[in-house]
């Protein structure tokens, strides 16, 4: 079989199978995360991003490939989560731009579009790192351009693209020492290879296997629940629990698992709850107003995989056409006057969210490790603060790119403060000046956050050897400004050792954010230790209620 011309309908099927194949292997991509901290979410982020792109494509299937490409770019842009998802969206943004005026493309034009996508993605990343998804995409695209003239058939070209992508993926440990040290290839690059595998299979008329999970199929049950709970609502504003949340938990013995108790506990977070489990995995479907809390609860029992969160209010609005017909309540209410400045912060844990609000944040997006908000989530928050000028505090290195992408598409004047941790975000916010221009605020707030050190205490999700440390599953690890510096099976001892490494004669204030997995006794022991050894350091304690991190320390 030879396919010399690619139209929109066939390309749409390629996208859909690429997205499905990535979804089926998302947990495998997650497992390639080099650090043993519980935030290995590259596969999850890429899956959610690609799924958003595929969904937009399904709604815009047509012969004109340029228009299908534009739909893919739009869906990816708004659904992009995490650095890997944003880079994936930029790869196909450039690809789509290159073909937007073309009804069909041949192999030479397809190769050129892949290369245009790489150029767009590299421009989007401030400091491109080789040995990542960027390298895999670049090597595959350059090879495609080089051999396209010799491959009139798109099948032959895509075989070459996939072959080079896999070869490049296998070379990533030679470019990033940390990959070689841990013995894995780059997770983002692996995700892109799965997408390309789906592309090729569709061109060849093959179907790749669906998710390898042996769990019972929940689709019919979910459909029934949706019929009961969503279709009965006459108006969008009547939907009590707005987020359709689906995920799986790979049981790892963190806590004794009882399906009955698990179901009972989850029922407090919403309705339309379905729980199916076997000895290894639990599959969950629930409609909730706090999907982050649901996921945090599930994580107590093991690693989260195959997560999907959908905004049912937005879906309902799209279905009934309310977006073009204002609600009566909206028509009767005067339009609120825009405030001058709005502050949007991302935070994990209700206590930390409340702290951000108390020092000036107008909107707090729930998210962080394992649950990065999408570009669309951030755009929505920008609109909700109803301000002419908006400042975003991502507070996580994996959310900065999505925030910057949201700033690009928003109508308002938006600046992103590149805060990588909650302490940095809080310190930056305390330096905000409502009388200053956004650019001046960005400069001052970015400068201010350089004067705070961040310590984090979390646990290892697998055995590994990194930075000279032999780490076992369940060990508590101390991170100093993002770098793993110690491990210990004892939580409190690990916390004290971390503070010993970070506190010095210049330290004046220590702020302790207590997480879900820390007790008051743990906090008392740490405070007593600091006060006895570092008498000049003022200690403040707040109940952050953050998941995953027993303690977050801010040292100024």
C-alpha cells in the first residue's frame, strides 16, 4: 500500500490513534521519571494534553488537512499541562502553522511541517535542554527532511521518522547524565515515540492495542451514571459537582486497602461514584467539585495512573449552546467593573491556598505535583479575577510554561513570575506593589524570591540510585531547592537533617508548612530542635495540608 497524499480525514485518524496509543502507555511514561519523588507525571501530562488535541480534532474532521491541523493545535494549546504537554503543543503548533493553507500534503511537505514544529518548540523554551523530547523531535524531523525526497509514500517516510525517533530516544542517556545514572531514557521523548507509533499504525491500516490494564470495562457504567446525574440538569448552573474525574490507583501497600471503605470515603467528595478493584489496581469514576482532593485521597494507597478530569459545566454549555445565549441571571446583573490588578496563584493543599489568599491572591488554582493545571485552567482563572493586569505565580517549575502560554492567549495584560516553589511564590507576592507597572512588579517580585530557600520533605516511590544516594522505596527524602540531598527511613530525623544543611548564620525566619502526612507531634519535635540549636531563628508554623510533602520549609 502506498499513500502519496495525506488529507485531513486520514490525518485526523492518525492523531486519534496517536493519542490513544499514548494514553494506553501513559503509566509507562510516568514510570520513566528519573527522580523517585511522587510527581512522575510526564505521561499523565502528555496524555491529557494529547487527548485534548484529539478531542478538538474529532469535532473538526474534514478533508482540508490545514484546518484539521489548526484544530489539533487549538486543542493541544488549551489542554497543555506541564512542561512536556506544553512542548508537545508547541511541536504541533508549528506543524499546523506550516500546513494551515494546504488542503493536502505530500511527504516532503509533511517532513517540512515536522521541522517547523521543532523550530517553534525550541523558541518556546527559554533554555532548551538536549536529551529530552526536544532532541527526539528535532532528530526525527531533520532526518525526515533529509530522506523525504526518496520516500514518495508517507508510510515509508513515517517509518523513517519513527526509526530515527527511537534511535534518538536511545541516545538521550548519553546527553543527560542523570538519565544514564538512573538507567532510563527520557520520558517526554518516549511519549512522543508512542504518538509517532500511533501515526504509523494508522497509515498502515493497523490498530495498536488499547490500555494494557486488565481492569473491568467501566464505560457502560460511566455512561449510565452520566445519564442519571448530568442529563437531569436543565441548566449549567444546576450542576452541583462540576468535574468528571476518572483515575486508577496501582495499589502499593501504603495503607491497607478495603474497597468498601475506599468507596465510603470517596463518597464524601461528590456523586456518581463508581469503584472497581482487583488485587493490583483500583479504577475510580466520580463527579466532584474538588478533583484534587479526590486524587490526593487515592494517592494514599499507591501511584495514580490514567487520570482524566473534565469540566462538565463547560461540556453542558457547549452542548446546549449557552455560550451564545446569556443566562437570564447574567442579563439582569450589571457587568462588574474590572479591578486594576489580579493575582493568580497555583497551590496544593487547602491551607496553603488560604495563605495565598490572605496575602493578596485573588484566585488560587488547585494543582502542583501530579496534577498540573492546563493552559485552559489558567486562562479561566485569569478571566475570573476580572482585572486589567494579572500576575501569575505558578509555584512549580512544571507549571511555568503552561502559565506563559496562558499569558500569550489571554486578552488581559499578564506577567508570569517564574516561582518554582510555594515559598518563592509567597515571598514574591509579599513584594507586590499595586502602584507599579506589571514589568516593574515582575522584576521586583522575581528579585525578592531569590532571597528565600526552599526545603521539602517527601517520600520515595521506588528504589533508585541518584546523586550518590542509594534510595529505597518509602525512604523520606530531603530536597534543598529542588535537589535531593539526603534520605532517611525516619521522617522527623530526615526533616531535622535537612534543616541542619539549610540553616546558617544568615537565617532569620523559618516557616514550616505542615502537610497531610505530618502530625502535631512531628512539628513540635522539629520546632524544639530548631529553637534549641538555632536560637536566633524565628519559627512560624502553618497547617498547609499539602499532599505528598510532609513538610515544606521556607528559610529567609
